[in-house]
């Protein structure tokens, strides 16, 4: 079942808010200012977030779908960011950002 657009948009906004502080540290070290940093964070997530919600097939159990999907998101985001961060830092940044948005996002969405 495909999630409604409004549900995706809410999750996308929450993802940006939760990942921004993590990515900001890496982007600042790479020489990005606030505007450039925001554009990079939004652009990277515009590639991965809709793909996870609308293209990547959903399957059971949910935890396996989530773990594999988020793992793929980390790899794609790291590949996109490696030009500016280098491979190791991009992988670390993508991993930390996505762990924070997944864990905190699931907590927030369950509370709402």
C-alpha cells in the first residue's frame, strides 16, 4: 500500500529537521555555509526519501524492510556526499544522520 502524499511530506520534513544538525557538522567542516548546507541536505534527501517511500518495495517483517531500506539510503547518500566529504566521512555522516532520523523519527511519529 502506497502512503498518502501528506504522510510522506510530514515524514520528509521531520527527516530534514532531524538530519540537519548531523549533516551540518560535516558540511561545515567541508566548507559549506548555511545556505549551501541546507541545499545539500534537501537535495540528498529528495533523492533518497521519496525512493524509500514510493519505489523501494515494502515487505514483511517491517523491521527487516526498514533495516535494509535505511541501509540502502545510507549507501546512496554517502555516494552523493563523498565528493565533498571523502568516502569515509560521507559514510559516517550518512550513517549518523540516518540513524538519528530513523530512531527519533519513529519515536516522534509514535507519540503523535
